[in-house]
C-alpha cells in the first residue's frame, strides 16, 4: 500500500458516539437563553452539520433568532464539560491501528471546532493515529465539509483520487464528491442507510470491524 493513499475520517458518529455531550451542551445553551427544553429530546437527527445549523434548527422551535448567544453558551459548556461526554465506538481503535499499519495517511476531518476535536482525541488517546486533525475554526471559513476537505487536500498536497472520506452523514458524502473524492458511509453513526444512499455514497459499511477492509479495498 502506497504511503500516498489517505483516509479522511469524520469524528462524531464515525469514530465516537458524542451524543451525551452534545445533548448536554445544547440543553445548556437553550436554558441559558431562558428556554425550558424537554430534557429527553433526541439530539441524534441534529448531529453532523455545522453547530450554527444545529442550534438554528433548535432555536426555531422557540421562535428565537439569538444564534450568536446560543453558540457562545454551547461552546463554553462543551469546552469545559461537554467534550468529555464522548465514547469511542467499539472496534474503532483496532481499525485505526489497521489503517496505520497498512501505510495510510490518516486525517480527521470534522465540522466540530478543531480545538475541541483535539481535546477529544487527547482524552481518548487517539492523537497518535493521525497525521493531522482538522476542524472548523474561528471566522467560519471551514465550517462546511467541502471547504474543509479542500483545505486538507491543499495543505497536505493530497491527490483527491488517492484519498477517501469516511463519514456517517450526507454532509460527509456530498463534501467528498464536491472535491472529487470518494465517500464511504458508515452505518453505526447518526445517518441512516437511506440518507447515505441518497447522498450518493460510493460504498457503505455496516460494522466497524469491516472498516479497514472497506477502506483498503476502495484505495487499492
């Protein structure tokens, strides 16, 4: 396997189950703005897009347009406590090790703030697997997957045809295709088979134990 082959991995719903922390920080943001959200609401459908899109959708149910205040409250809580509410999916550690041993260059590509992605990687002892960790930054330039992936390809001088994006939501697949990469959809995350198929995923994988084989097959 050539060392020039690269795999770009989404974080939430692909490597980690981050629902508890994201839900807690969303609830805190809503409460900070004076709302009384249902403590049992299901955050799952909202995970994946940029944070602003998530909070905008939640605020619409209260006819509230204070997006900047909600983002600030969310990030304060998430940076202090919320990021700790993440668990590595079973089999992902072995998958990362397998990709590393196969000679792949491995990058994280997440819509989450890069500073939080790095904290999570350190907390879960994942940092050593990655050649680079990329996420959204202040100013919003890299909030969306197409821009983020284009940035990684450019900065790391990667060839799109020799790289693969792996994610659990349509944004990952659409983003990959926007920069002429292939997109591998995983089915243990927050997106459904239908969502990923509709987005045009080049391949789907059901179990984390099959991830390395799927990645290597697509990059062969």
